[in-house]
C-alpha cells in the first residue's frame, strides 16, 4: 500500500478545517466579553459570562439536561436488554424444512427487519408514528413517552452491534461448552454473554449518544413540562443566536471529546498490554493490530 | 487389548442435510477401552457421525446406545461423552486453568476438587505452570493439549477426537500421536478418533472403520485392512497398491487361477467365482519383487521395464504388462541388480500378497 | 455441508429470547407505522382527531403543484447532499485509510467528535457564520471583495451547505470501513499488470469499496429529506422542504390525516431507496460501523 502523497494530507486538513469551522466560531464566541446582542459578532475581550449564565437556573438548561440524561439512561438500559437478547436469539437460525418451521423463520425475519427499521427511515416519520400511537394508547406525554420512543430507535444500534460480534464468534465454542456439561442457560451466561459484552458496551455507548442527540423524535413525543436538551436548544436557536448556547455547545463538545479520547486510550492501552504480553511469550507478530473505534 | 464389552452401539444411523445424505445407515459396535478410528476422505461423513455420538447433531434415523442406554435424543451436556474439537474451541475469555476446570464447574464440583484435579491434568499434558495463560498466548500444540485436558478431566466413558492433530506440523504430529496413544492406554478410556491420514490411523488404532460417502467400507484391524482389503477403495486408500484386472480361468476350493495379462497366477479367494469372470486383484507395491530373469514362482508376470527411480532406501519401478496395465513396484536397494530400462523383467510375489477386491471405484452415492 | 448446529430444542428456545424485542418493535414501530398509513386515508376531524370517511383525498391534495414543487426541492437537495458528500467524503475516507496508524487514530478522533456532537450545535455555528454581520461576510468585506454583505443565511445555499456538513460523517465512516477492509494486494496486482493509478482505482478500488459507497449514499440521502430543523434554522421560511411540510401540517394546521399522508409519501420514497439499495447488494451491517 503506497503511502499518501502530500496532497492527501492537504486535502484532509482542508476538510477537517471546514468541519471544525462552525465549531470553532461557536467556541470562540463563547468566551466573548461582549454582553450585548452582537455578542456573536463582535469580540470584546475574554470573559466567562456566558458559562456563568448557563449555570443560572433562569436560563433553564438544568431541567432539560437532567431529562435528557434520565431518558438516555433508561432507554439504553432497556434497549440493551431487548437488543442483546434479540441478537442472541436471531444470530444463527437453522434452515427449517417443515411448513411450520418455514413460516416461523419468515416471521422472525420480518420481526428482525421491523426492529431495525428505525435507523433506516427518516426520523420524522417515526416521530409522527410514535406520537399518534402513544396518543391512541392514551399514554401521557412526558418521561414515559420519551423513554418508550427512544427505546424504539436505540434497540437497532445495540442489536446490530451485538449480532455482528456474535456472528463472528466461533459457534464451536458454545458446542464445546455443552459437550462439557453446560446446560443451554449456562452456555449463555458463561460463554455467550461474556464474549458479547464488548459489543454490548460499544452498542450502549452508541445508543446513549444517539439518545442524547435526538431532536426530531423527542420533538414530537415530549410533554409540555418535559423538554430534552436538544429540543430546548432548538427553541433557543430558532429565533436568534443566544451566546449562552455557545457556552453550552462548548461544554458538550469538551465532554464528547473527553469520552471519545478516553475510550480511544482504553483501546490503545489494551493493545499495548497485549503487545507486552506477546513480546514476553514470543508471540509478537501473530497478532493482527486493528485500532477499532468504539 | 480391548475387552469384549460393547460400550457404544450405532444402529441404522442416518443423517440428511437438506438434500444430501451425509450418513447412510451405519451400524457399529465400539468396545470398551479400544482405540477405534473413523478413517476416510473429506466429506465421507465421519465428522457428522462423531457429532451425532456427541449429541451435537440429531440423526434423521437410527439409534445410538451408550452402555446399553439409548442416548439418541439425550442432550449433549447429559452424555458421558466428551469431544476434542478440530480447532480446539478453547474459550478465549478464560485462561488455561479455567478452561480445564470448566466441565467440573458445570458439574458443580467443589473448589477443593477442582484445585486438586486441574494441576493433575496440567501435569499429565505437560503444561505445568501454564495455568494463567490465555489461549491466544499458546502455540497450536499447547492449545491442543489444553483441549485434551479439558475433556479428560471429566473421565468420560468415551472420548471423541475430531482430527485433533490436523493443524500441527509433521514432527509435532508424530510426537502427539505417541502421547495420545500412551494416554489412552494409561487411562483405559475408549477413544473414537477421526482422521483422513491413513498413516496416522494405522499407527494409532486398535481398529479402523474405513468410511466413504456415509457408509462403512471396511471395519478391521490395521493389519487386516492392509493385508486383506475388501474393496478397491479400501486397498488404494491405505498405502500404495496396484489394482490389476484379471480374468478367472479356473476355480478350485479356496483358490482361483487368474489370467493376468496372459499369465496364469493363483490367488486365494473365498468368494464364489464363476470361470470367465472379470476380477480385480490388489497387489501392494512394496510386496512385489523385481527380477531380470524369469523366476520359477507360481505368482509371476513378465513385462517391460518402463522406468526405474532410485530414492535412497527404495527403488520405484514401472513395469508394463503385455495387455498395457502398469505395475508399480517398490524394491529394496541393497544388493540390487538393476535391469536396464526397456528390458523385459519379471515381477513376482508371495501368494498371500494378492487379494481379490470388489471393484467399487466408480461407485458414488 | 453445513451442520445445522445443536439439537432443535436448543435452537427454538434460543429464538424465544428475541421475542421481547420483536414484540416491542412490532408494536412501537410496526403498528405505529401502520396506523400512520391508516390515518393518511382518513379525513380530519375536530382539532386533532381523524376518522371516517375513508378517502384518498389527502393524496390527491399532495399531487398538486405546491406540494410537488416542495417534493422536488427536497429530493433535489437530498440528492445533491448525497452527491457532495460522496465527492468530498470518499477521497477523505480513502486517504484516511491509507494514512499511518497514528495519523488514522487522530483523524478518526477529530471526525468522531463532531459526529457525536449534537447536530443542532453544529448547524448553529453555520448560522453565525452565514449571518449578515457574521465572520464570513466580515472577512470578505475586510478584504474588499464585496461592498455589501452577501445574503447567505436563509437561502437554499445555506441549507445545502448545512446538510452536507451534517451528513458527511455518514459518508466518510462507511466508506472508510470499506476501504480499510479492502485487499490492497488486488490493487498492487493490477498496477503490476500495467494499469495506471487512475485505471487501478476505477477498476479495482472503486468496485471493491462499493458496499461502503452504497451505504454512505443511502445514509446521506434518506435522512436529508426529513431534516426539518435544518431548513428551519438555516433556511427560514424560504425553504419549505418535505419535512417542514409535515411539521407544519401537524403542529400548525393540526391536520393529522394530511400530515400522515405526507409521511406516507416520504415512507414510500424511503422504501424505494432501500429496495434499490438491497437490490444492489447492500446489507444492514454496512450501515452501522
């Protein structure tokens, strides 16, 4: 594989600059000392006033943040359960010859497709669909409706991630476990789940981000009293460019950056420890190094 | 020596995958304490048979009896049968100790029992001190030994081994063959072994079940298989043999006079033969002798020496008979007299060398 | 000959584990969507309700010029979004995959952070940038390139930029996966056989990374049609995309059946795209990297 030419580096740098341009603007102006309405256009000295404004309960970001976190945590927890079990159940299905068997298999495939549908269709459709369904069921719009809706679109992320991992797992391992005396339940708890755990975790992280990030669906199913953070941001940003939003954005960026950097370091650390062990036992070179991102 | 008690019985075992019949009616009795090998080319159904015995596969028809008990529908975890898989299937998230202890854990063995038995096992497979290692840190041979220890620790009635030495290099394989044989003798556990390597089967087994297309071709001791193959397939699968067409010219009690390319050669035969019948005779290359002058032996033919190659310990020669058939001859090189290529040579053998075999070369499922 | 695994009993009880997930999806995804389709065939009732008579009137309304024009605009924007994402994103992903391991980690980090940051935040930045008194105009005026500020905000241009910006990670990541998994030996072989770099790329690299490209195209095209908040913030009232239509009908006009009908059209469009994707060999796995 030939190395990149210098132009490649230039190109990538340019794209990255473009990618970060709006972000930089936001971050820059969050430190603006200008207290007035032109705070996003005229820089007047360094100040943390907007960060202070964030913490002021009057600006009203505390409750939406809490709501978003709660919803995300509950949704991810429930989705992790549903999605992981779903992946375990559906990853390998025997070919069935009987009529009943084939119908059953068809039903399972259909069910699988429906479960994965949320990430393939525009969110607005799902938002409306959930909204009208919840109304029909008479479910109050608030935390409950939010969690129920978020679970619907978080499940696919976890399901697909875990299924992918299980599919690449050697099915012989489960057979060996049964051969050695493990009941089907024991096989799940001692072999399948432990091996699937990394995928469950990364799926959960992904689902968590998607939930915290979600605007469209939350917009349609949140209640009069409960707002998630993205919805609150939307209403602020729709009419103007309030500078405290800059501060909020910067904070969120820093948090995301820390989380991603942390998980990358974990990956690296694991790799490094593995390398050290390999060198000790003389197995270096038999390992394929792949730096996986989450 | 295998005792006469039957440990495992297969009756009419049949397994169909989609439209393919992997196993077509197997009947087998395995004796307690014996080392029996299922031998055959890939796709002959040996692995499927093993899996059915282990309980990992349900037969389409037929039964499996262990110690007289019908275990055909019994779940794998309830059978006193353990398997050593081809790719070892070591649990990657557990270290060697935990892998070996797994079966005992599943049985609910006490901590004390585990702490006692695992080190014994490690010692038996010569992996003391490896307890903490992960499978990814082991070499192929070491992994294989862990796989064996993992199964043997449970003292199964029957141990199934699915081509366990396939991934090892030649020297290691020879070493492991000896170790496995030693372990089997020492522990007295019945082994059912699978391989496609006939040499491996010959050296290790008490009996060999030669399989092809889901059926048993011949069930015999290694010596029996080598010296008295019953079909052309059996004869050519083990070692190197010549399959020569001949016509029966005369029939006596348990002997047949064959017309091989114009030469009259006697051959032992117990089957019913009609004179004039076309037969196939198996002649092992290493049991044939070459002579530059005609030899006064009952079993001899003459032909043209096509080529002759010297390979240190032996010489391989090709002799063409008058009717065009070619004989491979393997002869010792010590004190040899080498006839020139193109000259007429005589090939002779002991009468017991020739075996009449059923021609099943064209047979398919 | 593939063995069918452990005994039948084991498999069936395993599959039962998936039942909760499927049941949940059947209700909250399947049933809800069916309900929307049903609603689209109803007539609006008082306030937010709907009921008989069952009619195709809603769809007839959609067939009018107003809505078709909006549909066309939405499709056009989505199409160009996907296209620009491909043109900008593929080279990026390609170079990224060829970079050194260290560089790759850093680039991935830099790429993932915006990806995981709320879309609203990132769009917000463009609102500032595009404003009449924003940095872009200010810089251009400072350099004397223009005498009056350009109208960048509240134009279709702003929406297009915003969409490409928001969607580009969805092109880069699947393409990157595909390029990374590619067997470089093939490319080297084709060069060895005399192909120029361009031909090697066209005949080997491109086809081999096609799954990633397809996934990227689908992932950037479909959401673009429904991103109503983007056109809200950056396009104002000038851009009425399909998503905005739905939003309006639902919350402003409170015409449930009509909003449902608009959604059904969108659903049908999505369905077609997915069908084409599947027909061309795409798989769901490629979409979650």
